[in-house]
C-alpha cells in the first residue's frame, strides 16, 4: 500500500516540476522496476496512471486510504 502512495507522490512531484506525464510515468516505473527484488508487486504504467487519476483531485493527506485495496467481505 505504501509503495502506491510513494509512487504516486513521486509522480506528482515530477509533474509539479514541469515534466510531462508520459515521461514521468516511464521514470517512476523504471525506478520501481529496479526495486522489484525488495517489493512484493511490480508497478505497471497502467496501475500508476490509475492511482494518479484516483487521487489527483484530493489533498495528499487523503491519498493513503484512497489507495488501499478493496477487500470484499
């Protein structure tokens, strides 16, 4: 869950600094690809894009709960 937050935060910061979305997506995915041994899941460009659109209109303090997996009971 925190890998989602960190990836989206990194994405948002790079975009704020004027980089283009597609370039930033490639950079963040490449960064996390280098950490795959330490992480349980791979981050795809599609997932990262989905997470960004899910949280982009909300304050950063609300992002972690929004990025949690939904568990059906």
